[in-house]
């Protein structure tokens, strides 16, 4: 498995990694004069847990360069994955809305949701990939064998994209969550002998590895909404494509791979409506990573507290990939793993006091 992975890394365009590293470093060092010239507003979100003004354009750099190298590969390589090229084109609505949000911080939630629905719908229709067969009891076969599979998958993609953005609140948390999700996809792809997704998956994971040292623990650059949305979109689609091409692999595995962002968005949505009597689109400080941050921040500095959140939550972003490697081919094993993670999530959430 390691040999296969390294062969794909070595097969990357030789300019891919240097280009990402160079642009990320330029963004970090030129951020203050550039933000003044462009008149970019200070970040004022309610969930802000850092003091300094940090560039939120890591996602812009990664996916702008990803587009360039995907298009270059599409033009110059006859065996290039055309589905990935089509997927990149379908992601443009999310890219544009995410960029506007990172610059203005004033994008209406409905506009963001609309862009996600448009991109997800286009991706499923234009790419014309095989759709997965749901192994869930009762309603799984009904959805899989009817037109309902399209709205089910579109809504699932949108939910996951929002979940990825929701967990993007402290240094390293989103990056390592995405790396574990992509690593799980690489593992199951190699185990099943289906290497269709390996190229794009390796490109996405290598970009995060380049980004991570600047993000954790120093917090010099963030992925921003664009980065969170785009990683959510690509990871969701890659997962759907794999399970569509491999119907004998239990689709419960997709839920396990994507567990943390999914449970975060589902629980936050219902918590705000039924417990807090708030709009599900309202920002609050009761996400699990923010609760952990404020527990640490009572006694130590904000910067150190920020950096302690990611390792504290490793049980949520690391456990799925570990459990998945043991149970990927067993429905019972996958369901038990999910039950364990649900108990861990709610046990941890309710054990942490709310911020006042």
C-alpha cells in the first residue's frame, strides 16, 4: 500500500508541490501590505478565537493551483481522469461564493446553500458516474432503485460541505480531519483495486500536508470558507464515486469516513432549533471544538488553547480512519464503530461545560 501511494506522489507534476508551498508562503509574508491595499476587512465572526489578522486564502491558493494542474493534465495526458476535470468545472459556483465570503464576510446563508445545491446537482448529472447502492435497512433499497437517489445524494453533499465548514474553527482541525478522510479513501481504493480516485485524492492530501505546517501550531494561514467548502465538495464526491463503482462494499463505510463533520452539522442543527430556540443558520459558541477551547482558555493563553483543541478532538477525527481499516467490509463492524463514535461524541459534548 505504501509503495503504491508513493508511486502516485512521485507521479505528480514536479511543479505542483513547489507551487503550493511558494504561493502559501507568499500569502503569509505579504498578507499585511496586500490586505491594506485591497481593503480587506478584519475577520469579525462570533466564533473567532485568534487575536491577529490571519489570511484566510489557503483554500484559494490550493484550489486555484489544483484547477491549473488538472486542466494541464487534461490537455497533455491522454489517460487523464476526465471525471475530475468535469468535477472541477462543477465546483466553480462554490469556489466563487466561498471566495466572496472570505473577502466580504457578508454572504447570505441562502446564497451559500444555493451554490452548494447547484454544484452538487451539476456534478451528479454532468459526470454521469455510477451511483452507490445504499445498504441501509428498509429505505436503502427504495432510495437506491429510484429517482430519490439524486435528491438524497445532493442533500447529503450539501450537509457534509456545511459540516466541514462548521469544524473549521481551530488550528489544524479541518486539515487533519480531511487528511484522515482522504487516507481512508486511499486505503479502501487500494484494498478493492479501484484506483480511479487515487490521482485527485493524492493531490488533495499532498496540498494539505504542504498547508499544515503553516496552519498548525503557528496559525499563519487558514483555509477559509472556500477551502472548507471545496474540500467538503471533493471528498463527498470522491466517496460517492468510489461506492458507486464498488456496490459490494458496504455503504455504511461512507458514514464512518465522514462521521465527524456529519454529526457536527446534524447535532448543531437540531440543538439550535429544539434546545436553544435559535435559527439553524445562527452562529453560536456551542460547537464542541469551541467548548473545548474555552475550557482551556480559562487558565492558559488563547494561542495555546487554540492549539490544544485539535489533539483533544483526535478521538473524533482519527478514530474513524482507525475503525474503518478494521471494519470496512463488515456491515455489523461498521454499525458498531458508528455507535461507539456517537457515544463518544455525545459523552464528550455533554461533559464539557458551556461557555458563559
